[in-house]
C-alpha cells in the first residue's frame, strides 16, 4: 500500500510529500524530537484509504484529554479497551450475549417484580396495560459491555489502597498493561478477519531495555498476520537496532521551509552493503559511533582487495594500509578533499582506526563525525574510480 501525504492545515506538513509512504507489515518512522512524526501519524490516520480499510488501534506517546463531545470511557484509555475488545470477542461469540439477555428477560426474580408492579397498576384501575422490562438483543452489544467493564489494577505494595481504576494510574503502567495485552493477543493467535493497523508512538517511553526487546518481538510477530500492520514512531537508537531489517523511514524538517518531510532509508545515502543499525542511527539521528566508523573503514579497505604490490626498486612488499594511505594523499591533493593528516603520508582516518581497533581508545563524537565524513568522501571517490 502506498500513501501520498498532502499538505495539512495547522501542521508542520506545509507541503505535499513527494515521496509516498509504503506501509509494510512493520514500518518504523524515526526522527529527532519535533521532526513531525506525530503529524505524519495524524495524516496517515485520516487518509481515506486507511480509514476505509483498517481498524486503527493507537497507543499514543501521552494520553490526550478527551474532547467535550467524547465520553471519558471511550477516550481516556481507548487503546486498552480496543485491545481488550479483540481479546474478549471470542468470549462473547459463544452465545454469551443471548444467554445473558434471556437470563434477565426470563428470570423468576424479574417476573415477580413485574407481576407486583402490574398488580399495583390493576389496583389503580389500569386493566388494559401491562408493564414489562426487557433488554433488546439488537441493542445489547459486546463493545458496550467491554467499555462499561472496569479495568482494575491491584496494588501489591504495602498500602491501604488495594485496587485502582486504570484511568487513575501512571502512563508508564498503562502502556505496560497495553503491551501485556498485545503480547497476549499475539501469543493466543486470536482469529480476527478485520484489517487492523496498530500504531505505537514512542514505545521506548517508560520501558526498561529488556521490555523494549520483548515489545518489539511481540509487534514483529503480530505483523506476520496478513490482516495486521504495525507502525511505530521512535527516536530511540535501540529500537532502530532491534528493527533494522524492517521498513524504516526518516522523518525530518526540510530546509528553509521548515516543513516535515519523509524519506525511506534505501540505497540513497547508505554506504554499507548490509543493514547496519549504526549507519541508520548516524543517518537519522546524526549519531556517530565507534562501531559505525570501524564498519565503514573496513568496507573502505575492502575496496582495495588487490592493492598489495612490491615497492619499485626495493623488492619489499608494501602493506595495503601504506598503499591506501598514499592513495588518500593523492586524492586529497588532486580533489581538495580537506582530509586531515598527522604527518605527510599518515591520514588521521587511519590513525583513528588504529587507535580504536588496537588500543581501545575513546574518541570524541566530534572527531568521529569528522573522520566518518572524510571516509564517506573517500568511499565515493574509490567507487567512482572503479566504475571508470
């Protein structure tokens, strides 16, 4: 499914997005704070193709206050009740509602009450009318019962308060309860032919790393269902590490117009020939890491597989690293790359690699970013020379 997002009123999306969103089974929208991820989510939820085809279960980053025209019971903990409804539907499907209605309508206690009331009416001279009280089957819906049910959280701390309404507990606990419901839903393999879009905003909030992994795995298993798509937003590098093989989009503010934009992380801008979470985190969050530097340095060196050769006139084998350093010097002089050198033939990208790989030294993020950008220039030039 591809969705073209158009400009939105009162939103950071001030222009049509030229790159369509391709919702995969599991899609990650990643970006820094205030990039516009929530606005993208709002646009997706309102998109006519989504509205017509999917039931949406959204777990927002924070609870929103219900609007005046909305009942608290349908708004305050909507994610909880939507997931509970899916879990309890099989329970209601087994003639539960019919039995409940019939038990009330035909109960002896109710009949005694109605007979007493009708006897009073007769005594008052009303002999042509009789009262009855029934629950109409067509108006007795399972979703109403579910929403009228109370979610109670039992407090196991040494406290006078034993039970707390779910609406009155912290957001962290609420989200963990919803997470537990989702995990149960996935594990139980509940049959549901409805197409569902589960939107989980910033699942990293309030979660311990081990719980993040558990939640990710549950969402991933859910997305294996042909009728379920999962969409999360995040600015947590760990969720990128967990989901690096999934459909990842970067959400960012675009240039002078400061409009929210989105692009898929594919071959454009990606250097490594494999999925690297350190590279994704660098591209999305501008987060340089030791791992990413070492990864792209080794990839850079792999482009010189046939570079061992003999030094002219001396009969000695030059190491690949010496030859690569000479190549870097030549490219820097001929193209004006601005590569930094420690001495005449020793580029700092090489000395940094040695310091990190062999000495275990710590390098500041600023220096790592400089060396990464130098390596990106060199990789581009080497690839171009191979093509030619």
